[in-house]
C-alpha cells in the first residue's frame, strides 16, 4: 500500500496494482461525507451515490490467461472507469476484481446514466496483442445517500445488495438499491 494526496490534500492509501485509492480510503471518504450530511440541514444536503462494481467473468479470464494478464486487465478496466468519471467522482479498487465509485452531487437519473456509460465503455473489446481481443462486462449496484443509508456501513451494504440483485439479473446490468419501507 502506498499513499497519495486526495480529498483536500489529505494522504489516502492507494492500490499498488491500479493506482486507484483503496478500500481504506473509500471508508474514510464515506465517513467524511456521512459526517457532513449529519451536520447539515436536510434541505441543504446534496445526494451522493456509491457504485459497487464487479468485473464479470474475471476468475475465468484469470484461469485461462494467467495472473499477469489478469492484472493487466484490471489496470485496463481501471483506466476505462476513470474515463467515465466526472471531475469530483472518485474510483476505488476495493478487492480483487471489485471496484467502487463515489459520485458526488447526483440525482437517481444521473447515477443510472453514469452506470450505463460505465457498462458500455468497459464492455468494448480490449486488445491483448498476441492473445487477441478480449471482451468483459461489469455489473453495478448502487446506493444513494441519504435515502438508502447514512453511514458508510449501510451504504456499502446497500450497494453490495444491489450488486447481488444485478448479478442475479445477468451480466452487464445495473441496479439501484431500493428498500421497501413499511409505513
């Protein structure tokens, strides 16, 4: 783990393979955002979202092409994710083939549009030279704060639950968490 400057020039930890911020940095960022929400008036709150992203079929790709090519694919996916982001959005590699993105100041429709853009961009074939072209997709689950959660733990849980629902629907799918609340 190495550290980079981010979020108001505070040192954050970084994933060595992709150069993205890591899970510890994600948890710190969410903690800060949730704290800001808790201290503000409800009407002044701006929504943010957490996208939980999984690379579909990565384990099979890794088995077939080897760990070095798997690492290369993760770097390429990270680059494509970065190309889809807006200025203030932050991408994290949280484990293996799992990524997370924090989208600031967004509506539900904007979250869906960004998720669709990510799915479309990542699903374009990757050129692996001698190994030819390879196509992968990503599946995305999203949680929108403060509606789906107001703590880092609840937001990540809701994002993971939405990812699980999306994976059951197929590959290259986006779902947003929506809890049925009883009145």
